[in-house]
């Protein structure tokens, strides 16, 4: 058995990474659908979204089954969203990207077990962030198990990944405060509404834990620029930015529960900024999930961070 990563055939690593990513990408679809609804992600097994019948293993092969069934369930012919194979494919491609950009950049003498641990750390982070992006895009909600769990993972794996523990802790603190203080504490007192959500602060905290406070700042700025461009393009194209359907559905459920006397639902409606519909259709009043743009910027940091750092140093005349 090879002891160092340089002894493992590259083709073998690529195939394993691709298959591994596709399989876990399939599980990711379960997380994206069930987590916001408070359902277990491990039980029951995968079921048809149309009739609820159990999906057979041969109909649950990532990407391939969707293509063979032409995007419809075998049991009832219900249409299966193209999102399912896309998420599976994302899992496979991102897994290979981690291998190429991070694992293969390690010295050839790096022990296989250490290289595998580094791969698993980044793979866990990236798949969790993909889930968070889809959940936030639909529900404008970032689960703590992803944001806080990802932050803890970043801190505890800092030395494994060649980062300093002190830098990870400092990045965690700065990453959180740079959003929490101006946008959650100060902004509401000036404008009467939140500038960003607490989940967004936890995402920049996660970025700081993994890559240090300068990277957390980059993630926030890059997300702001890309999010602004996307908002303007959507607004100019469609004339308005629709509130996510999942947010409207969640609010209606809470309103029904509150009308039936559920005190907890009434409190959530009163305290959550999403408890009321947008004030208008203007660009300034629109609601666009910011989490996916933060996550996109984190991916840019993971895969292009070294190149961006070198390019910035060259541009500033520091190299």
C-alpha cells in the first residue's frame, strides 16, 4: 500500500474522487430538501417526490438514473427536478477540484492518511456550503449546523491544513464582528431594518476560521460586488426581484399557526425580518438571499485564493 501521496496513481485518485463526490452529492439532495423542513436526513430512505414510494437503489444512481428515466420517476412518472442531477454533478466535480487544487499541491512525501484527512475536511466544508447555498436561495435561512459546525471544523483542522490555530481563532472573531457590528447592530438603528442576517455573519466567521481574517474581508467584499451586480441585472431584466417562494410558504405556515394560537409562531413573525412581506418592488426594498454570494466567494477563496494573493501582491508592487 502506498505510504505517500506521490506514490498513488493520479488517474486512480481522480476516479475515486469523482465517484465519492457523486455519491455524496446524491445525499446532499436529501439534506437540501429535508433540513429546512425539520425532517431527518437519514430516515426514512429516499422516496419519490410525487407519490412517496421508496426509490429503488438502481433508480438512485447519481446522474445516470435521472438520464435513463428522462427526468421522471419510474413509479408514478412524476417529473423530477433537474436540480437533483445538477447537485450530484456538482458534488463530483467539486470533489475532483479539491483533489487537483489542494491535495495534489501537497508535497509528494505527504503521508496518504494526512492527505486523505485534508481532502475530507475540505470536502465536508464544500458540500455543506453547497447545501447552505440552495437552502438559503429557497428559504433565506442558513442552518447553524452548517455555519457554526463549519467554523468549528475550520478551527480544529487549522494545523492539519498548515494554518496557525491563533490565526484561525482571530479570523473567527474578526469574520463575525465585521458583519455583526455594522449590519446587525448599527444599521438597524439608522435605517430601522437589518442590513444583513445573523446567518451571513456566521458565514464570514466560517471564512475567517478557515482562511484568516484577510480572506474573510475578501469574501465579504467579493460577495457584495457579485451580489449587487446580480441584483441589478435581475431587476433590469424582470423589473423586480421576487421574494423566494419558500420564504412566502414559510411565512404563510407561521401565520396560520399564529392565528390558531401558537405563541411561538407569533413571536417568530414579530421578531423575524421575514415575518412581513417586502414593503415594495423597488430595488432597495427587494429581498435577495446573500448567502449564495458569500458561499460563491468562499469557493473563489478556496480554489483561486493563492492566485488572487499573488496577483494582488504583484499589482501592489510587493513582489
